C-alpha cells in the first residue's frame, strides 16, 4: 500500500513538472493587491522567497527607503518588515541574489548626473539590510540593476529623454561589499530601460520614445571574462510606457509589466502583464498582454519557484504603494 501511494506521488510530481515546462502555458495567476507603504516610484526584487523593495519618499530628490519581506507562496502575500531610510536620491532600483546579497542603484539628482550604487547583505531574521557606503560608478539617469551570483548588470539613460542607452557589467566582492565594474558601453537608443539576468542570459526592455509608444526588448548573453554583453537585435513587442522585466527561474520564462496609458484620473491607467518564453539565444516569444490592475509605474520581480512580485504607485504622485504576488498557473 505504501509503495502504491509513493508511486502515485511520483506520477503527480512528474505531471506538474511537465506542465510547468510546457512552452504553450502563459499568463499569471495574480493574488489580491495590498497596500504596504506610501511613496513614489517603487522597485522590487526577489529571489523567490525574500523580497527587497525601494522607493522615493517625495516627488524629486530626497530620502530613499527600503523594505525587506518574506513571500508566503500559499497565500500570495508578503510579510513585510519595517521601512528604513538608507540614502538620498531619486529613481532607485534594486536586485537580490539567491545568497541574499543586495545591490541598489539610483540617481543623485533630478536630471542627468552622478549614478550611485550600494551593496548590502540581507538579514532575514530581522528583515533588515546591512548596507555598505554609497559609491559613484557612472553618470546618467533612470538606472536599473540585476544580479545573478556575483555578476551585476546595470543599464541607464545617457541623456534626459529618449537617447543613448548604456550598460555596465560588474562583479560583487562580498568581503568588502563593493563592485568591480567593467567599462560602460552604448547598446541602443530609447528611455526607461529595465534589465534582468539568469545565469548568462540577459533580458532588457525599454521605451522607444520619451512618452507612450513602442516598447522594445533585447536578449543578450553576458561574457564575464570581458565584462561585455553580446546583444541580439532590438525587437518591438508592445506599446505602452515605463516597462520593467524579470526572468522566472523555474520555469525559464520572461515576464514584463508596463503602463497601458498616461497618468491617473477618471480614465485610470491600466497595468499590463506579458509572459514569454525564450525561443533561442536572442529572442522571446511573447504571449498577449493582459490588464491585471490599475495604477502607475509598475515594477515586476521574479525568482525561483515561479514566484512573481509586482509593486506600483496607486496615484499619480506620492501616495499609497501596492504589491501583488503571482505564480504561473499549473494549467490553462
């Protein structure tokens, strides 16, 4: 009897593994939306169980705050720790590795100017981060950062408005919480770039213009010996504003969110999600985008176990910040 029960469990596990890896599956199974703080321009990162979130406290250069939380995958909720001030600046972005190393980047001023990074280590018992000092690493605006292992990828605007997009590859030294950066390279033109990495594969999305319009993506392969990325072609995949991208580790898929329109108000702003699977070294097959909430400035994060975390503004300026947790569904 025990053997038969054991065999049935193996069959069930095998079926689940097959369904999760089937390329035909698409869409996200979203949980409820919950307010977790107040602020502006939130960004989040997760390794599948721990979530780190950063945001502006005011509209403009000012205090930057972070949260650490733990995902409950059965309830589609996050148990957040307290909010802590960690720096001053604007437009922060954050990434977390599976080991709990956190990298944060931000603007020092409201326009093109110094870009700063910090490295920290998460303490999951206290839901805090032990930060090292903030260090300038480049000039630009609207930076985005991703990490896998000790490899860090950063992208940013080189000018105010649609223009040159630049990237850097770096390596974290956890003994002193610094990053050894390679050179900065131009890779495309656009605005509001977002970056994700898994192993050596890079996914990047950005606006093609300064406002609502075409959204473009790249897939690339990082060469850690030369600190360069071999990029595929830039490909149009949707229309919208302020996209962000993440890579789901298990199964290996890309997920993207963006604004469907301008601003808040009577007409609202639809937030859209889009899931795709990698079809080769340089392409993603995207499924159709679907509205999942209302708000502004969405950011998506993903990690192991098919876990997806999203954060966004609830209004057009400083105000409620909301999060949602999603998973790729077992069946469609």
